[in-house]
C-alpha cells in the first residue's frame, strides 16, 4: 500500500456513466450502433472532454463475487458538475436522445449515474 507521500492529487472531474445491463439479439450490433451512430451525436455535447466505452472482457476471479452483466458501460467525462449539467440540458443532448429510438432491440435495464472522480494513485 502506498504511503501518503506516494499519493497523487489530480484535479477532480465528473464522470457520467450509462450502464446497459441488457440482453440483445446481437450484442455486437448494439455496441456498433452506439459507437458508429450514437457517439457522433454525443460528442457534440458542450463541455464533454472524453468518452470511454467499456465492453465485457473475458476474466476469472478466484473469489466468490457477483459478476456484472453489462453489455456496455459508457463513461462521459466533464471538468465539473456544472459542465455536466449544462450538457444534460443542451439541445445537443436532446438530439442524441432521439437516436435512442433507433437502437437495436434490447431488453433490460439502462441506468445513468454521475460520479465525482479523484485519481489518488497510479504506478510511478
């Protein structure tokens, strides 16, 4: 465990996560639509600094855990909560929401959550 002198203090940002815990006839087509069609609409949001798409990886854990079932976890990064809120109320966000009707068919849960981020350690 790093000592206090090894911890870093990078400026805090705010990430807006959208988790698609869904089933789809073709999960790869769902992710492709998100990347190729929906993402260009999202990148027009004011104040958006980066987007990271997280997709399932093949992994093993030796401990008893509850595995997530998300097909896609999207992370939008903003400099502040104010920047996120401006984007959420923007006409660009409203335009991106219209594309939701064009997503490949799926069933399941889609959740949205904003989280403040503070990077406190990274390998030197």
